[in-house]
């Protein structure tokens, strides 16, 4: 699959959901497709428990948790960063 095609799929999926902004994991994926380095991250769906295997890509003993939801562009303003 071409890079442009994958980026188009990401953007089109957001538009189909009525969104004008990409969610952070989608933005990271676009950057990765373009070859831009991004920080290690994991996206967990609501209600899914975080397991040990989810933490393997992260060095150290601390992680940052961020809310990901349509309409939440500024996570820190809504208490969405821990």
C-alpha cells in the first residue's frame, strides 16, 4: 500500500465519523507513514485493561496516560492527562 493511500484512508475514516481533526494516534500514524519519528505509544480502547505486554515498548518505570476522544483537542484542559 502506498504512503499516500494509507494517509488518505486515515483522513477519510475520520471524515466518515464527522470529524475535522485527527485523534492523536491517527496523527502519529500519519507521521510514521511519512517517516517522521514519534514517541513510543499504545492506544487502548475504552474499557480495555492495560496489560504487561502493552508496557513493553516503554523504557523506565513511568508512562503518561492521555484521553483520546473526538472533541477533546486539548487533553490537559479537561483533565485528560495523567
